[in-house]
């Protein structure tokens, strides 16, 4: 199976505080990796480093066969840009443009980044909005939508650029509990379509059910990694067992 993402010995420091201590993992095309762990364990920092929103201090990141970072040295800007077009990121807090309609939120990057025509971008956007159950909201503005609807728009926006890997950073953390289910349903659907995804989540049952592999990140290190049945059913690491017991109440 084709390897789509490889992270090797990734380190990240903020001043004298090292928050990622040599993180390594890989992901194959069509697989879903769930990243779990306690708050402050480095999950969001890891995602920001891999998606090139935060510079790494050391290590390597290889995406779709190209090196974004190798031994701490970044690829030239043009190569970075090409690689970053292959990934999409869905944020915790939607990050929609409040002064753009739903349709424009999904078409803008297609036109500016990919150079698509207005007609092509709009047709692709409407297909995705229909998939998200939001075609009737194309002319609405973010302030007129529920949190769950805004997050579905942000997923459509990420998908509009046809990424090879889609990253989610706690996609339900800003939502009321009753809205969480609709976002998890969308992500389950993408998993069934074999969309390659990395999902940082605190929804343990969801991580267990939707992922092909689970990475438990604690204190900036990978404390455990493996199939969900093993990580959740028979974890090897006492720290993993402690975390899952506490999470289960």
C-alpha cells in the first residue's frame, strides 16, 4: 500500500520548551489515523507542524512522495507550496470568512489558489455543499448558520481543493454535544470513501470506530500506536491505560 505521509523524529520547541520530542509515524493512502491524548500533549502542535503552519525545530516530513522537511531543512518555497496543495486542514473554530457567503467561502480558494474559472469553482462547490446537506445555504452567511453547519462548510472548503490528505484538529470541540454527531457522521462518510485522514480528536468511541490506526501522544512523545482494537482493547502502555480509564469515567 502506498505511503502518503511519513513523519520522522519530529521535534518542536518554543524557546527553551520542547513540546514534541522526536515524534515518528506514517500513514498509507486511504487510511485514517486518529491522534488521541491529554490536553497539552502536543496533538495540535503536531498537526500544525505537519501542515506547515508551524516551523519544526528538527526532523523530517514527507508528503505524497516529496520532502517538506528533511533533517530539519525545508524544501524550497515552490516545493513547499506544491506539497501544501496536496493537504487540507479543518480547524477547531471553522475559520470561515464572515463577510463571504457560504458559496464564496468554498469557491474563493479554488479560484485564487488553483486558478479555476468561476463556473468550475461554483459547480464543484455546489456538489460539495450538496454532499454536506447545505446546498440550500449557499447564499447564507456564516453568522446565519449553526456551529455544526459552519463546520460542514469548512469541511467542504477543505475538500474543494482536492487534497490527498485531510487533517482535522478537534473538529467537534467548538460544538454543542447535540451538534457533534452531524460532524462525526460526515467524517465517517469520508472514511467510507477511503479519504486519507489524520484526525486529532477527544471523541474516543469515534476514534475507535472510524480509524485504521490510533496514535496516543503524551508529553510530546508517541506513548503508543497501533490498530484501534489493540490501543483501546489491550493497551501495552500504563499511561495509555490510565488515560482511557479516566476518559471513560
